[in-house]
């Protein structure tokens, strides 16, 4: 099974709205027919954010494989290159993206 992790950055959600509105094929059909394991999607994952945290830790440590990372939105670098204007638990999302991209087999950037 191919693993997929979806991360929204830069306050963007337009691509999620577009793909979730698709009908031929539907996003659910695409995931099912291509044997994708959706590790995380901000709109579809119903697990608490603790699951998101544990997935990040597992991917970073190598305990969880990551085949595809979808990055939705702009990568914020402000203020002064720190990226902290778009952060998660004190960690710049751009740094999270860098880590995930380094672990992923494929990177898809949207938005």
C-alpha cells in the first residue's frame, strides 16, 4: 500500500475543496482504486491532533514510511526567514515540510 500524507500550509485549503468536490473519479475512489493509505488529511482525518503529532514523529524517526507528501498552500518564510508566522506547536511549518519532503518518495506541491 502506498502511503499519503497531506499537509496544509499558508492558510490554504482550495485544492482540498477542489479535489473533494471531484466526481469522476471521486477522491475516495481515487484513493481506493490506487491502493493509497491516507495517513492524514486535515479535512478527512477524524483522529485528534495527537494522531498528527504521532505520525510526524513516526515519519521523522523512520518508523512510518512516507511515499507521497501533498503540500497545499504557500510556504511562509516570515518573519525574517524563520517561518514562524505559519507554525504548529512552535515549529515552523516550512521546517515540517522540509522534514517530510526529505522522507517522502514523491512530493506534490499545490496552491
